[in-house]
């Protein structure tokens, strides 16, 4: 079985714990982190527009990319340590939701965590990227709560 575990800051522990619980031993586990390119690209564009083309060492876009790469590497290391078994580490860049879906093309299970409003049950507990992934994943998706799920009373009342 091949299992892709999508890691996000703030929710990755729940996904790794779910992989430990639900991925059979012997499964090929992929720990996936995707870095959005928009922030670094915006910083780079602003730098070019305001400061010109010289002094590449001052480009904040390049510094943001380097910081993001270090953070992703540290997160992947922490996730691998928490998983406690062999796993492939994958770092991708681009449109996060599309990169996750593309990474799951050959997977038999994709593990993701809720990342929206986690105070109540319902569709708002998924952020936009996670909603896209759940709707477009080419394989079964295990959707986990990063913490204890809210009580059933958190469901909004029926409309009149």
C-alpha cells in the first residue's frame, strides 16, 4: 500500500499519528510538504519594482525561499522522527492544492488534516486548499482532526 501524508504547519502531528495507526506495516509512506510560491514571488516582484535589478543578495524573495526550504526540511525531519519508520520525504513547490493532488496520483491513501474552523463540525472546518484536495483527490482520503473533534452540538441548527 502507498500512503501519502500531507504535512502542514500546525496539523502535521495528527496526520503522522494517523499514518502510524492506519498505514499497515510494510506500506510505502510518503511524507509530503508543499511550499506555496506566491509569497516569495510577491517579495521578489516588489524588490524588482522598487529596487531595480542589482544586488541579488538583497532580494527578499530568495531569502524567503531559503527560509521556507529550511522550515520544510525541519518539518519533514520532525515528521519522520515521529513516524518512527522508513518513509520517503518529498518537498514540492507551487500551488499547494494542485501539488498535493498530483502527489497522490499513484497513492492508495491520502492523509490530510482539517485546517479551517475547528471549533465546530461541518464544512467550514476545511480551508480552501484542503477542500480542493478532498474534492479532487484521485484516491481515498483519510481526513483527521488535529485535536479532539468538537461535540455534535457544534453543528449549526437547521434553517427554518
